[in-house]
C-alpha cells in the first residue's frame, strides 16, 4: 500500500504543476470559448488518471519523482523537487527527522509513510461516504417529485416542492429536477441549461472530478482545480445555451439564473444545479457575451497543445536512466574550485527496449599513482565536499594511510572507515597526514560505483596541483562489521586468530552511542580485560590513530532492537524486598534472603559479565533483548561470560559480598540504556495491553521426561493442532506440516503445569483465541492465533464460547492425550504419541469409527517438532542418500525399522492416509519411501560393473516385473538403479471375505497397492538404497525423473 501511496503522491506533484499552468491560462484566455477551458481541465484529469507518462525534452515538470519509492528503505531519506535550492533546504530537515541508524530495524520514514498511507485511505473513504450520503439525501428530497411532461423535452423532467434550485441527478439515465415554485417561462430557460449539461456529458465529468479529488484530497491544488472546474462547466453550459440568442433572450436567461441562485458552501460530487456556482460572474459574462474571434480560438487550441506537451510528459532522466552512473564533483569545502570526476569502475543497469541489461566497467588499480587523482589541501581545510549528479541511497567511505597502500600483508588490517555526512555532503579529513580515500556509492534501483582519490596536505607537498579525480573499481572496500567472519580457535585458555594472533579474553560489550536510538553490542577478542564499549566504538569510527585499539579485534556486532517487555520468574526463594528502587539514590532493588539460596536468571539471555566488581562484590550481568539485568553481592557465581542461559537457570548463590550489611540480592535493570525499576517489569505489575511475543526455544534432543508434564492438545480441527507444554505453546498447521507459530510461556509465568503457579489454558470454540490464566492471578493473557498477537487482560471468560475437549474415548487410546473434531460428517480423533526425546513427538489423525475398541493401534504418525531433513540422519543411522521431491511433497521422520533397513516415507498429496491395517507395511500405503537395504538380502549380479535385471528381493503378497536399468550415465555418487513395477496385496483373501460378510463394499477399497521401485546398487557396496513411488501419484516418466535426483554420498 505504501508504494501505491508514494506513486499517488508523485502524480499529485506533477499534476500540481499542470494545475498551476491551467489557472494561469484561464486568466490569459478569458475571451476564449469556455469549452476550450474545460479541455484544459481534461488534461489535468489525464495527468491524475494515467500512472505513467512519456519522456520529453520539452517537459516543464521539474521532477517526475519527488518522493522515491526507495525512500522507505534509505538510511538518509531525501526528496528531489527538481530545484537544488529547495532540495538543499528541505533534505537536511528530512534527514535529521527521519534518518535511522544502520542496525536499527524500525526505519522512522517507513513508519511515517505507512501511517500517511493509512490516513490517505481513510480520507478517500470519508470523501466517498460523504458523496454517498449527499446522493442519498437528494434522492430522499426528490422522492415526492412528479413528472413535468412536455413534448419538446428530450429528457424526463420532474418538479419538486422540497428543492431550491434545479439540477440533474443520475449518471447513466440523467433526470432533471426543477423547483415547483418556478413559473413555466422560467422553466424553459432552466430546461435549456440542464439540457445543455446533459448533451455536454457534464453529469459524467463532474462526478469524475470529485472521484479524482477523493483520491488526491491531500493536495490543496486539487481542491482549487475542482472548484474552478465546477465554475467552468457552468460557464461553458451557459455559453452553449446563449451563443445564437439575441439580447432579450440573454436578459431573460440571466433573470432565470438569478431566480434559481442558491448559496452553496459545500463541495459536492452532484448535482449539476442551474444556480449552483458563481451566479454573479455568470450573469455578468452572459450579458457581455460576444462570439469569440477565430484567432482567439486558434491561440487557445495552440495553448492547449503546448500545455499537453509540456505538462503531460515527464522530463528526460539524466544519469540514472543512462548507461553510466552519475558524475561526482568534489572539492574542498567552501572552495570555488569544484571539478568533475571521470567514471571508471562501476556495476550499472539500465532499461533498453523493455529489457534489463547490465554494464560492468573495468576498474583501474587503486594502487597506481598515475591513475589515482591527488587533491592538495591546506592545513586549515578539514572537510571535503562531495557532490553527486544524483544523491546516492548509500555512501560508504574508507581510507588508508599512504604507507600501507602497497603492503598486501598490512593493507586489510589498516583500512578504516570514516563518516559521510548526508546533511552537509562532506567527509572529515585528518589534519596532518596523507590518506588514500575509497568511496562506494549505491543507488538501490540502478547499481553502484566506486571512486577513489588521494589527499595530500600542503606541508607534505608544496606544489598545489589542479584536482583531477578518477573513479576506479575497488572490490575489497572495508564493510560495516555486522558479520566479521573472523576465524579463531580456543586452545589452552587462549583465543588464536588465523593461527598467529593470540588473545586472552572474549568479551561481550554493551553500550549506547550518544546519537544512537538503541543499544549496541560488540563481541570482541582482546588482551585488555578493561576494554569498554566506548573504547571499541571510538576505535571503530574515529579517524584519529590515537583512538585505535591494537589489542582488540571485533568478531561480531549487533544493534539491540528487540524490546524487553516483562518477566515472570522471581530471582530467588525469598520475596521480601528490603530496599526499594530509587532512580537517584538507590537504582536497584534489594531482596533479603539466606546465604547460599539459589539465584535464578529472570529471563533468557547472554552473560556479558561474571566476576568481582568494586562495591558490588560478586556480580553477574545478563543481557536480554535490549535490557541488562545486574545481580550484585552474590556468594558465588555459577556462570561465565558469554554463556547462554534460560529463565530459571541457576546463575549463582545469594550472598553478602562487596559493600553489604547483610545477606541479600541487589538487582538492577537498564532498558535501552536507561535505569528502570525492575519491579515495574514483573508481569504482574505491567499494564494491560499488548505484549511482544517471544518464540519458544526448544531443544529437540532434550528428554521428554525432564519436564513435569508431557505435551497436551488444547484444540484440533482439520487444519491445525494447538498444543502446549512447559517449553511453549505451539500452533501446528496440517496443511504446511510444520509448526507455524510458537510462544515461550516462561516470561509471562504460564509455563507451570502444577502447584500454586499452575496456569489454566482455554481455547475458544473456533480455535482462534487461546486464554492463559495463572491460577492465583486476577489477569489472563489472550493469544490471537490468526494475528499472532498477545494481550494482557483482566481475567474473565464470561460470554466466551470455549472449546471443550472430548471425554469419550476407547480403551485403545488409553493413556494418550487426544481431541475429537468433525470433518463434515466424519468424526475424527487426534492424539499425541511422545517418544524418548522432544523430536519424537508425533500425532495421529484417524477416523474415530475405524479406531478399535480394544487392542493395539498402529497408526500413521506425523512429526510435530521434527526436522524433515534427510541430512540429520547421516550420523545417527548412517543414512547417506538424498532426494529432490516435486513441490508439495515432504518426507516423514526417519523410521529406523521401516522398509528393509530404515526409511523415510513420502507423504501423499492426492489422497488421505487412514489407519494402516495391522501387519501391512507402511510403505504400501504412503506415496512411497526412500530407505536403505543390506546388500546381503539380495542376489543381484553384475556384468562389467553393470547390474543385471535379477536378484531383487520380492516380498510376500507381491507380484513384480523387471523393467530396465537407469542411470548408467551418471557419476560415482549417482548409482545406477534397477527399475521394477510391483503390486502389493493390501488384504488377504480371507480378510476380503470377512469384510464382505460384514457388509463392507470392497469395490470402494484399494485392495492392491501399485508402485514403481528403484534399487540403487553398486558392486561391492554393503548397503543398497531403495526408492518406491506410488502409481496413484506418479507416472512412469515422473518416477524416473525423481529417481535420477537421488544422490548416494557413500
């Protein structure tokens, strides 16, 4: 929607220039026929209606894209009005107001544009509602009107007691309404006027004008244009009526106009009223009317043509539509000498004949002094001005001292970044030494270009040469260190980088720069145990060598934009607060307790400090989202720096270390760098309203028995399953066959399934809302499934229709957690099967009536929290085959005892799996399987290494037919395969007879399963691989193509 809104804004700007031109031409062409003036407004309508325009060198539009659609993604937003003075005045204001830090996720200009687009839509809706209400009001006013019949009238005419002025109502079949107070003579003139309106189709053009005004309501010039259009429509209509009439007719027509005059203060889409607008000026124009001279008509037509050429076309684009990037002009700030740079080294794209094409120019070496331009600056000059032909969306500037420019070993470690000021378009130049500068400019919609030059201070070279800057391609420019890709090893308590640099410490540093909107985090390797965030930040961005750190290397960097909303875990056994928080005098909360009591992490996060701190004793700092939680006066510490912890993990013991008068825990909280009262963030004390959802973190290899309760179903239907456990709340999509939404329950205190902190869980009857209620609290959390949002509300379930889990069950599912739902007229049951680990959590979905009352159920199981990847089984089961399935198909988890030696089943698309008959192999019901088989269960023979069509193992109740050997042309990891077609009897003859005796219509059952089989074999291999594909799902050609994607990694 934002892109549409920005397109409308740009059309509005270009149309604004045409509106101004039409207003000027109205004044100049006062004596021209009024219908020609209306044609000028038709040009405005075209400009507003057509979302594209041809380019012309004659266009007088300063800029056809004032607000670029890429503005929402620019770090330094700007506009292009076509006037340099305006751009230089307005853009610094926009940049200061809406610029965003590189690592901040929420772009202010994107938010502003999104809000503006919503307001725009609301404005359109209000305008249209107003028009509908006005039309309905008029319809009701004329509901009592009676026909006024006259043979000479071409259009149906009515008289009405409830209207003050005549008008036309209707677009397709227009009707004329006249006040009943008018005499018959006046009605003749009124009818002539309204008849002229209809013949001119004004009952179409005026509503169209109002519709355009509704879309462009935010532009004042569009309001002016609509008002003037209404006046010109009436004037043109008057002119059409009187153009061949005598003076007497003109006088009587004017009198009729005065009698019908009304005071209308509101703008409306309809009606076309006889005395609606500008009565005084219209009467004056009627009485002084003279037929326009021919030369005036010619001038007016020429003026319309010129206006169309100049304002319906867009200006030809410069640089960005050509085959080279924009020019770069540079020079010392406040200097009169500004020179153009030549263009070398760029990656550029342009449109030609409707096709996207690319140009890549060869870059020149940045190390060649003969090719790099040299700029000599006086010692008092500290800034350099950069003027691009078109301001880039992104500019990065890096530099290096001259002594390192040709030293390949030291080059990468000594190149550093400096800042380009987007407001002043300058870069800072160090005062004393000479540097090589590399500039990387990017235009998001076209490409990028690289520029380079050398700065030499005049005290280094007394000759002042003319600036001659040349661009060049330089691919290894220093990048923002968001991902530093530093390779290091931890050996014997030391961190070794690239085999030679040794660091003693790995530290996580958190802080906030003065101009930053959020906290930043550096992960560093260092030999300075006292290094701080401020020191690293200054070293990273300063051009002063004295600020650079030689004993520290950054290995990671992140902007901490995720908000810390609340927590529910209390940090220790005791709940007695011995000293409250006070921002000035005591910016922490003290909780008294016994020495040795466990101290817990109150939120998930990373330990960024664990050690002794003067005054605070044993201290732990925990980073969680954009918050830092500090634990003071600990007796002992159980974690170390850089550890990842979960809420409720033990991080130490309560103690009395540091400046302390007794055993207690001192707890402080800063959020986004500001000190906060930690108690206010305890979920019980947070205000009602929306809370940010934190996704569940699940260790699939964790033992299910480690949790107090197993997972349970809260709700199930044909499309989804909602289930929960202590480790989270989950929404599983049966259509996508994966968990699509999850929520960590710990931070809102809803992870307890037993005891005083037990959390009740309810689901609405439609499965759209989940209600989480800590049993001893007066509030609850409401999770909206469709919008994936969470709200804290006062606890009340009054008036809410809740889903009730079925209580009826059969003994065959005794001990399973289950739910029952209706799929049309079919009653189905869903139940959970929990294995040893969380990744072995499955569900079964069966027809309830097919479920036996007693006995063992052997259902088709679907994984809930399991990866579908084959690769994860390479280590566990020595399964090394891989396959590419057609879109939509997926694999089951690995079944260790499936097939001949473990396999994956292929989930069907064209039919639904029901209960598998006991004793029948699963692979005879699925769409197929891919598994392995020991070579010694076959008798396959080879001739010159090529398998022969024999020796494949054929199961009982199966008939097989050998077809061919495929894949002989492939590589070592793509084995040849023996292809067969097999038919499996899904029921024995006795079972079929029994079903018939029970009244089962066996003609509607699949009694045989037909499959394509591929045995991937290699002479000397210990294991073969088998692929089966159902004929119900795949043709022979499709099956062969799938088989050829199988890769064997042994």
